[in-house]
């Protein structure tokens, strides 16, 4: 048998310790398949054991490839030996392609193979053989669960496809002989090597560079994403592979080490390159061992488990992930940096420039304009050092060099960049950090409004920023276990500075003008750059309380940078309170006058508010491209303007303006002369509602509500024959095209649990709630408005969804029907991947939480909930709040990446007020009273001026049962 295998065209190419496999003689197809499965299972178990013992990524990938080699060769030997038509009709070689060709297969990687024939082979002649090979080779592989990409081509066809498709051309670069005709395989490899070295190599390189740029752009051009893609992300495996492919085509090398011999890489760089690539391969194999389907995305849920799989010993999940991800980022950054270095040294970018640009560059090189400055030489857009001792002679130049680059619009050349990287650690010490010249240069960099980010990013890239401000250095590669953040802390910080640059740009988006104007109204607009640089500095010692620790850490930094005391105080206030405005927008009703008043009292100064306003915008935009939207911008700007109004005018003037706005609104409605609505009805409508309703509700909306109330009252008087006619809600839908959402208004009589029933009816109709406003007239008429969207479509334009809601709400209000089964049924139609398994998804990194507290400044009791989204969650939360004796008077609902972030204002209902020893009469904004039998029986009371609850603030002990009940809903079991 051994001799037959050696003489056969399927004889293996031996590898050290490669696994051996032979199919049982005269076995049935089922027996052969069982043998294949058993071999794969045995080898996979051994592979996993080697991985668990700490084997390197390349070793595991090669062992996996060797396993597939043994399996394929055994199947090929059997197929050729048992070919029913006798001798093969033509020479044939089996080649491994792509990752399999370079012997790099992770556990779930695709297996790509090529059945190669000579150019003059007729398709009809080899058809029976290919059908036989598919049955005897490919079917067993597929039945073993392998994903196999297979191609049957002649030599001529292979070259034709390579010329037309860069992916095919690249895959064939790494073709490796497996079995069959070795002379045919050798002839192909020799011809293909000549082809890719001589036929359009620069076109190939241009396409590879374009691929690099496109992939990196998809990942925001940063290594430091919170959920990176190991293969295609910046600094991923593909960066290394692309670099090798381009060098292979340009220089004819076959492995990265040859770049050292040719002088393109130093020995130390090559070692780092290989070590980092091996680590990423190990991480990818570890990820594949945890999954049933191939994926290269390290999402937040998988990172703690993956870190354990890779042997990180920390008991605490967050600490284990932090250590693991720091290692990942360092390795990915090394791959990214060195891939850029190789591209630059090969002059690939120059080769692929358009003709005009290339001509201009050649002209510049022929007549270089060299300028000398502070020990440096400027040639075009590159800065070079006059001497290797330039920094030792004056260490402050390590900061000044970046100011020169900023002013001159240039970058350090390769030699200068390496000099900075090599010498900065030794030369940047405490003396330099306090050096007056160095600090002046750094402040000047931050003062170049509109052009700060590129310079700080370069300083960070070369390691200088974290050395000059070592407190910032602790943020490097620091993972943020927060829902919204897409980047590590250091990269997020720099992204916020890039957003501030964009506000000052000449081509800034129109929405940026209001932020730029706010900054220009401050005494020192550029101060915000320094504030943004330091705003998350406290995260170096922990995320919790980082705003407080940030003040403590920033104070000595501001002092050594020489910032005047008055500016230090502004900076420290913003750093301490940089989350304040965003939190107000997310968890407070910005239409409530008390919200703006509370924020104004906290901020106390217009300039502080201006800095805080712009800072919040830049901070949010620096988190991730999709976080900020028009709706959030609207709330944020509305809160800013109303708070500024409080600061400028004072309480007395504000109160007078509120009264004037109410009178203006009432006059506007009267002037419209709404059909069938008398002046008395208009006056009653304003008198029977809280003052904030008339202040911040648009006149068009007030007019709509009045007409809806009129229809409700008219039904009560005229339709006496139908018992439940007066109880039917009046519903109106309004589409907001500008904001791409819909508002549904419901006017009905107050009744027990109205809010959760309305919210449940919207969920039962498959609609998502963004926010809700609850108003109650003193005659027990409820006016509720929900801002909603149709998931994936924005505006609610589907008449079936509207009909479903109106049907569901009638059933809930008139027949007391339980909506939960309908909510579940509807959700199952559109269920997200996060809801299918409560033990998988992003919530594993974001534990559920419930916060309930009474805020004295606004006199509001606030409920804040963070939880994994689940079917009917809002319905269950609102129902539980009602069942514990509280009414919801305002809500903001948000779901981000499968995490629900909900905020409510609550008030004790009538029964709860009684238990608190309070008078339960008067307004009941939470919808608990029964409808009066006739409209004239409703008591006429003036709306509360403050809009605050008439009941005493609930105590901690009173709120504790509600907190426990809500936690019970959101905690996975």
C-alpha cells in the first residue's frame, strides 16, 4: 500500500508530523464517510487540545491544513483508484488555494481547491471524471460539514480568469500542490509566477491598495474598535496578507522574512510582524472553537469567553477582557503600522498615482525646495532631521516638531518618524513635561482651531502624546464596557477632537453652525480642545466615577501646561460635568420648564453652558457615527436654548414670559376659529391643563387636541344609545417627514393603567416607541402623545399597523383584554437576534440595572432602566409600575444594539397618595380616575403652575418594592 501511494499521482507532499489517514479497503460509501468523520473529530479534538495548551496561531492553522491534506489525499487516492472508466482521460492536479494554499486554516475556515487540467483538454472528455470526483471527494467533505469552494479549470481558463478578477489572481498566488500530476502542477506554478511578476503588476498593486483603503474605511480607519473584525479590520490578518501579496508581485518573494534580506524591514520589525500575526491567528482559531458558524467579529458578548478560551487567568470578566483586548490592539496596531511601512518603502503609492500627480511629484524631486527650520529640513510635504542628535540637543523639539508639521502642512519622513519613536521614551521626562517651551508648543497645537486632530493623532501614533501626558497614556488601548462606545478610550478622545475640528471647517455641515456660533460667543473657543483631550482622563483609573477622578487627575496637568486659573476652573467644571447635559436629554423631559431651570441652576454661567453644549455634541459624535441623529440634536439644542434663556433672564422674567406664551397660544387658537369650538371650550382647555402644556406644545398640536376633545365630549352627549361609545378613544396620526417619525395622539377618559395599555397596543401593532408625553385635564380627559416609528421604515405609513393599534387599544380599554399574547405574537415576526436567546447578546457586557430616585431640583421621581431588550418589555415595565401604585407622566424609550434604555417620570396614584396620608383629589396626570357620566360633572380646577406632583416625594423604603419588581423583569433567569 505504501509503495502504491508513493508511485501514485496522489502521493502526498510530506510535512513533519503530518497526520496520516487511509480509507478502509473495500468499504461502503457509508463506512468511508464514517471513517472521514471519525478522523476529523479525532484531529479536531487534538487540535483543540494543542490550542488549549498554548500552541501558536500558525501552528494550529497549519495542523488544520495538514488534517485536510490527509483527508483530501485519501479521498483522491480512493477516487482515482476506483475510477470506473479505467485510465484517467487527461493529466489532472489538485491544488489548494487561498488560505488553505498557504497552510493557514482556522477551524471554521473555507477550504478552496482547484482541479487543474492541461489547456487542450476538451470539457466533454473530463466530464465523467469530474462527476466521479464530485461524488467521491466533494460529497464526503460536504457531509462532514466542511465548506468547500471547488473549481475545475484548464490552464488556459485559469490565466483568463486571473486576468479578469483580482480575487482569483490573488487566490492563485498561493496555490499549493496536493495530489495528482506533479509535472502539471509545477508547470502551472512556474508559468503563473512569470505571469504575475510581468503582466500588469502595478495594476494589481493599485487594486490591492484600493482594497486596503476600502476595508480600513469600513472600520473607521482605526485599529481600536470595541468590536473588531480579526480578519478584515484595520490591523487584521488581511493587512498582513495584502502586504505580502503586494511584495510578492513586486519583488517576487514568497515569505515576509525575505523583506529583511532585501532591506525593506529590520529584523526587529519582522519579528514583531510575525509575532503579532501569529497572535491574531490564535485569536481567530479560539473564536472559531466557540462558534458553530464562521465569524471574525469579536463582539462584546464573546470577548469574556474568548479571553478565557485563550488562557487569560483573570477571574473578573471586565479585567480579563481588558488585558486580552490590550494585547489584541497592540498586535493589530503593529500589523497596521508595519503594513503601512512596507507599502511606503516599496513606493507603492507613488507607482499608482495618476499621471498628472506623478509628473508633479517628479518635478518636485528634480528641483527640491529645501528649507531649514529648528534643526529640521522641509522638502515638499515631508520633514526630515538634519542630524540624529536633533532631539538630544534640545528635547523640547520632540513637541515642537509636531507644531512645525502642523504649521507647514507636512509630516515626518520615515527616518524622522522612527527617530521620534526610538528616542521619545528616553527624552520625555518630568522635566520636559514642565518645560515652558514644550508646554507653549503644545498649547499652540491645541490653539490651531480646525486643524488639531491630525497633529494630536500623529503624536499619539508615534507615542509622544502618551509620554508627554502620561495620564493620557493610561487610556491607550483601554476597552470601554459601555453600550454606545465603539472605540477604545484614547481613540474616542481623539475622535471628539476631530469632531470639533469639523465644526470650524469651511465646508462644515449646516447643522454645525449653531455649535460654532455658541463657541464663538465664549472668550476662548480653543479651550474646548484641551477640555475634550482631558474629559475622559479619569477612565484610566476606572469608568465608574471617572468624571470626579478626571478633575483630580486634570488639575496638575492644567497647572503644568500653564493654563490661567480662570480657564482652569471652566475646564475642571466641564470635565466633572461632561455627562450632565446628555443625561438630562436622555432621562428628562426637555419640555418641562423645571428641567431647564434645574440645569440652569447647576451650570450657573452662560459660558459654561456654551462649552457644555458643544462638548456634549462632540463627545456623542466621537462615540460612533450612528449615535447622533436629528432627533437627539433637536432635544439637545432645545434644552440648551431654554437653559440659556433661564440664565439670561432670571426666574421672574421667565415666569412672566411663560404667562405671555400661554396667552399668545390661547389667542392663536381663538384666531383660528376652529369649527364648532367655542371660546369657552378653548379657555377651559387651557385652564384644565398644566402650564407646561401651553408653553411647549405647538399651536397646531393644541388645535388638534382641542378638536379631538370636542369629538370625545360630543360623543358622550349625542351617542347615548351605544353603552361604550363615550369610552372609545379618539386617535389621530401625524407624520413628521423632516424627522422621519410619526406621532400618534390619543384622547380618551382617564382609567386605570391607561399608559401601559396604550404602550402595549403600540407594541402589539409592531411599532417602536421613541418617547411619550402624558397630559391630563382636570376633568379627567387624558391627552397622550407617542412618538413612534415602524422598525426599519421610519414613518408609520402602513395602514394595517394603524388598524392593528386601534383594534388593540379598543380591546384593552373596552374589554380589558390582555395584550401580552398579541405582543409576543407580533414580536416573533420581527424578532432580532438579540431576543432569541436571553443568555447571548450584548447584555452580557451590560448588566441590567434599575435606578429610582427623587430629584429635588425638578421635583420629579425618575426611573431609569438599562436591560437586554425582550418581547413586551415596555408593556411589562409600565404595567408593573402601575400595579405598584404609580402613574407614568412622561417616558423616553430607546433601544440600542439590543439594549433597552428607558426613563420614566412617575407619581403616586390616588391609592398610593392615600397611603402616604395625602389628599388624593385634584389633577391625576397618571390616568387613574373613571370618566364622569357627563362632561359638566367634571370639577373645574386650575392647573398646577409648577407642573410638579401634588403628592409628597416617595421615600426610599416606599420605592424599594418597585425597584425589586422591575429588576425581576429585566434580570435573566
